[in-house]
């Protein structure tokens, strides 16, 4: 039996909330109960009970959902899978199993220590596998090894049939292939409750990686220099980044607000063989920014710092630069925590082309603007390098992660504590995004990175309910080439009663 | 008679027909007329789903005359219901999206007690995935509004605040019945009713072959509705006697009108006390039932070979039915029967043609009197009559 936590349980107040402390927005939005499940059987039993009670289930693995899709469930129940962490492989093959409740950091440890393999997933230790992999799952190794779902062989999922009965399915490319594809990037909370991800093979974990950080001083920055830095960064991934020898390089342009003092570039690299014997790719990349006089010694002062600079095991000179070479597991696990819960707002986009001067100037404008009552040091526009193996041919059709021609992926992140600052901070973030994505493209899509020659929409794992204001929001997240209608058919077939739904779930 | 169109010859068959010359003038609000105090007002939900013409139209009633006094734009109004004190009008908006999210809405309008005008009090979104609400019921004390969302087969309970406005849904229930003979378990609610205690809610719908009752009495702000507590197979329209102890149900497949005992303490449907077979009637032959406030007459709107309004006398001692007067409509089936609280008349709405018939009734016995067409309003979906 699942562990049921009701309103009178001392654990309730903790478990009812999201890591994004904006949710639940109202006390009346909060769930009635949380069902903590340790096995698939627990999930099936609890889910059947929930359905019979006429209650809405929502699903949580790690609790990192950016929007209110899980905890805004008045009178409802959360199926909390954080205790569903079984890792034993299936009996019928040489498979690796990841359970939805496992945190990414634990998965890296487990896979590394048991098998010496890994998944090309995210950097935050405590992110749960369930939501992360359902939406695609990418991270520092994605240019080298693609998305996590690209490696996925089989999924165990509990669906609810037309009569309201729960049903455990094992799906793959030969069994319920449509649902299998939908589970490879379609996003969480849509079709059923995933209780296991199985992989026939996984890439070997790198032996070591080289980390670098470049820091730029906002005090000496002007619009032209700022634009030149962005252009240089984007230009690398628009051209040089297509060469497979660079795919081991994953870089993040961390554009913090000017009030934070500095912004920078983080990068991690390994050669395709998982070693750092040849660092000329790194040197070449770093040389591009030399003219902007970065200071590698200055650590980032805010934002989500992706790469730990502490405890470096081996500092090495590469031309005129210094890199920190570290054993991969240490570099991946060390300092990769997700920090405390806070109030937050996120937005995202995929970029198929480099920044235009107009876009760079727009970013500069908003990052140097001030809001009278708000400290914007915790506002970051992260520009992740993309492409490489993440753009592998055929994967758009095999999976539901359709964005396979982008060179960069942006994530707007904004963190704060005080609820009274919600309105001002949300307004700043919204205006920044709307302004940036009004620079180009058709006017009817202004304010959004609608799929075009320049953009590939938004990332479903960085959901943004502001996009619901646009009738074409499904095309922002699922493209305009037929994926969304496909997912709607899958929804109709496997969740005919729309048991699983949230604000941005597939609408049949 | 008020009309949006020149009446077709069919409509002039046998009913009183007012001059169409005045109709164009009536189509627009006339402030002078609007300022005349009236005792009765009609509220008509007009429009098809999510069209620009959707509105609530307000008429002052004087004898047979329906004078338009206000047109309030709204989205896809599908159902109207008056508060017990008749000071507030509730509207179910049959929409599937509100502010980008998949849910329907309900609205509360304050009614000007003298002039009948509507003023929006609140618009409240239903719970997520509760789309296209089509039916509502108010608890007898007027403190709880139940809404049935056709999309999602979800019921919402919304607290009514002291000014008549609506709070956020406090209880949500998704109904899956698992009817073996039907391809989908999701029902499509089409009827809702509180019992006389207000402690239970009765519901039925397509896709569900049983009547469900839900306990809603205790602390509805936090307590969810309970699962089906009683079953009546294959229910169509149904109505409770004002004393709360007899339930009248039209059975769609069996084509019969049945009377059941109803235990309002437990919220349970009891034994059958009468079954009136109506052979030759189709499953949708009876679309509406209503009971006169006196509790002495039941009305059914029927469509078989002809369209009828059938009155059934209710025996005082045991609630059994016996047929009374029948009124034949040539080709105007009734989709909704509205019985104002003063008991002096009832109204039958034919949605297809937008026709509204008024039938005089004896306020003490509910016996049917003369009939007249009082309005033809294009797109009319639901009617509420304020008589206080």
C-alpha cells in the first residue's frame, strides 16, 4: 500500500508544495492527499482508488516542475513517486532500469558504479527522472550523446482504460509504439504514470572532463562589446559546433543582470573518447573570447552555476588559458545540488541561428534596465549550447522531441523569496521575453519563438503558462509539422477520459 | 409576442400571434420602456457556442407582452438559474477554454429588484478540464451552486458568497461509471438536482446509465463528494417532489415514467411505487420534467407522434401519478419547462425554433389553462423567470 499523507499529517505542509514556492498559489489549490508509492503495484492500487473516488491524480517524481501542474490540484491527490527508486534491471535482457523517483545525481552514481555508463541528462542533482526523461532530458553530455530519450528502449507505464481501469503496460517500438514515442519527449502528466525507464544500452561515462569559466565585468561592458560576445558565442555553435570533434564541448552563456556585477561562460569538455588528452577544441573556443578580456578567476556571482569550480584535481594550462581537469563523476556530482526552494519563473526557446544584433541589443537593454523595487541579481538568461548529437537525424520522428536543428537553447530563470515581489518580477521577465521574441518573424507570432528559420519553439520541460495566451501554444512546444495531432491521437487512445491533465497537457 | 424574425406560417398555426409590425422596434432597448417597474422579468440565454451574438436577454413581462430591456453579452450561455430569493441569476458558459486554460466558467449577475437589469457580480472558472458546463443546480438555501461540466464529466461545487457572487470550486468530482455496453466510461451530465435537504446532489448523464447521488452536506469547502450512493438505471429527466420524498424519473430505454421513494436523510433512492409504460416513445421522447410549486401536478414535455405538454396529477397521500390535461403542440417539442415560483404559469422552451410558450396554471392546483406563444428568440437555450 502507498503511504497516504493527509491534511492532518505533519508531513502534509511540506509535501503539498512545489520546489517553486509560487505553487500552490492559493491554499484552496492544494491537494487533499499525497500518495507516496514505492512500487508499481502501489501506484496501480493508489491510482485505481483515486479514480474510483472521482478525484484527479497528478504525478510527481522530483518535484521540480516549473509550473503548477502537480500541486495545483484542489481536492485531488498527488501520486508521489519519489520513493519509487528501484534500479534492478529487467530479467529479460541486458537492460538498465531507471525509476521515476530516482534523482539525477543518484542515477549518475548508480550507473557509474555498477556499469560505468551514464545518461546525457541534466545538471541538477535532485531533479527526478520521471519528469525529466518524459520531456526529453538533456544536459552537459547531450552534444556528445544526444538526449536521454534517444537511448530509451522501453517504458513501463500505468494507463487508465476507457472504463476507468488501470492497466500496466510495457511499451517499446514494437508494443504500443505510438505511446512509446509519445513518452519520449511528449512531457509528463499526459498519458499515464511511468514507473520505469529501460535502456538496452547507454553511453560510457567519460573518464574525465575539463571545466572552464570566463567572467566578464558588467562595469566595463557596453552594448557593442556585449553584442560581440553573444555573436561570438553563437557563431561558434552555428558553424564550428557542427564538427563532431567539438561535440564534447558544452558551453553555457550565463547572462546575469548587470546589477550582479559580472556575467560569464561556463564550459565542459571531453574528447569523444571520454578523455581530455587533446584540448585544442577548448583552446580554440576560449581564444575566441580573448579580445573581450575575460577574467577566468572570477566565479559567477548569481544564477544557477552549472559547473563546480571547487576541489579541482588538476589545473592545466592550455595555451594562455587554465582549465580544471576533473574525473567525470566528481565533476558531475560535486556541487550539483539544486539549492533551496524559492519562488521562480522560467521561460525557454530553441534557437536555430545565431543572435542577430537586434536580439543582442534587446538582451543588453533588459539586463541593464532596473526595476525600482526589485533586486534583479537573481535573474539569469542561460544560453546553452545545443546541437551535435542532440540533432541526430531521424530522432525527431522516433521521439516527441522535435527540436533537432537548433544550435542554442535559452532558459530564462528568475528567483526570489518575497511573494510581494511576484508581480514586478513576473512583469520584468514577461516583458524581456516578449520584447526579445518580437524582433523577428511574422507579426502574428510576435512575442514567441514560434517555429521558423530562426526558432524551434520552447522546451516542454521548461513550461511557461504565459504561452497559453496564444492559441498556437501547442505549436510552440510541439512544432507545426504534425506532432501535436499525433500526440492528441495518442491521448485519445490511451487516456480517453483525460484522467491525466494539467494546464499544458495534451488536449484531445 | 416578441420575435427576432418574422414568424413562419407554421408558427401561426393556432396560437395567438401578435403583430409583427412591432417586432423590429422591440429588438432594441427603449429606455423609456425599460424604466417602467414590472413585477416579472424573463432572462433568456441566447446564442450558440462561442459566437459573438451570445448574450443574456432581459425582458420585462406584462401580461403577454415581453419587452426587451437589456442585452448582456456573455459567452455561450447554456443554462440559467435563479437564486431562491430571485436576486441573483447564475449562468453556465458552455465554453471549453477560458484565458487559455481548459475549463468552462459560470457567472453570477445581480438583478435590479425594481427594473430587472443584470449587473455582473463575478465570473468564476471551473476546475481544470471541467469544460462546457451545461447544467446547474442551487442548494435550497442558495449557498452552494453545483455545476455539471459536459466535457470531462466533472462536477464542481461552488460556494455562493453573501452578495450572491461565486467563490472558487470547493469540491470536484469526475464521474467514470464503467458501463460495459458503452465504449467510454466518461458520462456527459445532463441533469442536476439537490434534494430538499440540500445534503445530497442527484445527477445523471449520457454515458452513465445510473442516477448518482452525492453527499455534499458536511463541510463542502474541504470535503469531496461521495461516490454513487444509489442507482436508478437508465435515467433521463427526473424531478423530486417538493416534499422531498418522491422521485419521478423518465427511463429512456424502457420508455416509462417511474416514481420512487426517496430517503432524503440518507440520500438513497428506494423502491418503485409506480411505473407508467409509454410504448412507442423513443429514448428522447421526454426531454423535461417539472413539478408545480403546489406539489400537486407533474409536467412532462413529450415528443412521440406529436409534441405534448402532459400534466400528471400527483395524488397527495402517496405521490402516485394519474394523467390530467394534455396540450398538443403541432411540431414544437419542449426542451425545457420553467415553472416560476408564483405557480401562476409555466413556460416551455423549444430550443430549435427559439419558441417560448406560456401556459397559464392554477396557482393552487397546477392545472393547465390557456396557451400562448409569448416570444420567439433565435438561439434561446435556457430561460429563467423572476416573479417576485
